[in-house]
């Protein structure tokens, strides 16, 4: 980008020199000559200012998927976020620490964690999510449990950011927190939190969504392409609605699994990055 900017300035300088020579020949009045030269200089200075401060606003958001366990709430203590640009050093993102209920962030909903200004063209390649100790789980019967996070993960869990996009303007980094996999039930009635996370740049990704019939039976969905697997759970409170998000271009096997993790149906779906796919109502035989 800097090389293109320098080339533009060189071309503009050459144009200015030619224009001044033209004015010397055509305009004999010195006052008029100074006026036109001043206008030309102002134009070039304005162009320089506009091209020397190319910035892009990058936002960081958090989302989740529904859970088959029927949790009423999973409150995570978000204390900090760090990001790395183009595989460089980690930098702290200015955020306000907050308790976030992941169960409020399902079916395409997300919450903004913070923004940062980067040089246009820079791409966030990794993110580190830092959690505190004030994490709680509310079970289906309303019982609240404190959940501990291993100390190695409170110092920050590193997430590689998937992207098929050239970052030439502002963009959104999505952190997908899989609550279903992250909560681990222990035999003594306690729970621990071992975050399962993925991250991607939203631009040029797709959503695959629809409904499942019967509407009162929840299913786990898996979109599989090669070694990549994206999962969600249908939401019986929303007529068994489901949404798989963050899919890049390719052919996916979309599997529907019941509560026993048996595959009940498989669909093959072509996805073109940036174009969402509505599957309508998917019928599953009982």
C-alpha cells in the first residue's frame, strides 16, 4: 500500500510541475498565477493527508450455541482480550471486564467486546481470551453452581483466527464459545469450565440455517468439511431453529444427531463464502 501511495505522489508531483510550467507560459498576471498554483498545491496536500492515514476499525464479538443440557445460564467472567496481528506479538485490547451470559448469545446473537484501530491491510491472526474466577452455571432446575477454570486457561486461551478474506477495510472478529463442550460435569456434583473456542473473521463467511421437524425434539448438528467441524444445537424454544455460522466456501456434510449421538440424517450442501443458505424445514423420521 505504501508503494502505491508513493507512486501516486510521484505522479502528482510530475503533474504539478507540468501545470506550473503551463501557467508560466499562459498566464502573465502574477497574482492570478499565484492563485492557481496555490489551488494545485492545496489539492496535492489534501490527497497526501487522505492517503497517509489509512486505518481500519476491527471489532471483537462473542457468541455461543444452544445447549442440549438445558442450562439456564452460563456466566463467564471476561477479564481481558489480547490479539496478534499477522502472527506478531500479542497486544491488549481496551475492554471493560464484564460477566457475560453465553445463553443469551445463541442463534446468531453476539455481544461486542471491544474495538481497535489498525492499519488498513493488517489482519488479526490470533486472539487470547482471558477469564477470571467469577464463573457460574445455572442448571435446568435453577440450581447455581460455581465453576472453576484451570489456572493455565485464566492466563489466556489462544485462538487461531480463520479467514478467507483480504483485510483491506474494517472487519469483525467473532469468538465462538462452545458452552456445550466447555462445561465438564464431575462425579461429585461439581463442574469445571474448560473453554472450547474457535474464531473467524466474519467477512466472506456464510450461515446455514433452518428448522427441524419434529419441533420439540432437539438435535445436535455438525457441518463437516475435511478436518474442519462446526457444531450447534437446535433450539426447541424457537420451533427447533438451528444456525451454523462461520462457514467458508466448500462442500459440507451436515449431520443431524439425536440425544444418543446417533446420526439421523445427512445433507450435502455447497457453500459459497458470503452467501447464506436457508434449508427451510428439515424433516427427520421418528
